[in-house]
C-alpha cells in the first residue's frame, strides 16, 4: 500500500518527537503492508515548516530506514493550511509537492467551518497545473452535516483523502459515517493513515481497507490512486460496481 499522509518526520510538528518514534512509525507501517510513505508535516501558523528542512529530514530519515533494513521508501510533501497557499513562493510549493510530484499538493481541510476560499484556491492551483488533494474533510462538523458539499470541490478538480481511522471507525462514529458517504458518492479518492504516533491515527491503512468490504475499491483507494500520484500517471478509473459497494458500506 501507498500512504500519502503522515507526520513521520521528527520534531517538526505534532507528529513524531524523535528519530526513534519516526522509526517506530515506519516499522508499524511496514508491518501493515505499506511500502511507500509521504512525509507531510504541517505548514501553518503554529508549525511553519520550512521546505528545505522537510527535504533534509526526508533524506536523513530515509537513509536511517535503509540502514536499519526497514523496507519503507520515504517521499516528501507537506500538509498545507489554506491561508498559507497565498504566502508560499512557487519554489516552495514545488518543494512541498505531494510525494515529490509537482502536479499535486496536499491541502489541509480545517477542523471547523467551511473554507470559503478553498474552491478558488483549487482553481488557482489547477491553472498552474497542480491538483489539490484535500486532507480529511470527513472530520469537519460542517461536512458531516452536509457531505454533498464536498462534491463542488471535486467538480472543481480536487481529489479527496480520507483518514484511515475515520473509515474504520477508530476516530468517531460520525467521521466513519461521513467517510463512507463520501466514498459511496464518488467523492473520495485515497485513504491515508495521517500517522502521528502514538494515538488513534497509527500507521497503516489495512484496517480501513478491510472495513470497506470491497477489495477492488479498497485497492483503488489505498494503492491505485496514491501509486499513480507517486508515479505521475493518470488517475486510474474507479472500479465498477459502485452501487454494490455502496450497499456494502452501509452494512457497517
């Protein structure tokens, strides 16, 4: 599996606090079946991560993992707060590209409120050849009240990433319900761990994949789409049998 949202880099944000915690995240991810992980530290007012520091830590941690024989390939990235999109230079946006692919950026959906500027930012990035990947909208109360609103963001060209712990119910019943509604509506494209360690958002996406009870759809969300982003390939077609998948989702 390919995990494109994690906070594995040590000492940058609210994720791993040390190299040893980073290594623990990597080991847990590999045990869960993850082979590729993007390090996506926060870029926002409380964690103003510098692009060069992110890149340096990715190289250093990837070297440590290889030296210890841990089979996880680490890539760069960032989880960028919407207001920061206007303050970052073109060079910084390029450095923060998701999984090192300059055609994608991971953008943090706020935990409260509907971001009025997001659709405009999606269009602005699209004109520059960049696809917005929206991180964990299912955890926002306004989205939980009206999941269909996410459809306008997808129509504008965004992809949607769900947190694994939402899909399998570890975070909350409402996050799970909203995540499955977004999947059923075709408004979700990839699942990622958002691993911080320790806590509910542990490394790995296998439990979320199992919760879908649809192997083809689970593979698309945890391997097909994220792998296409890593390799800069066209996003694969969503598996057919959408109505059957929808019925399965709501048996949970």
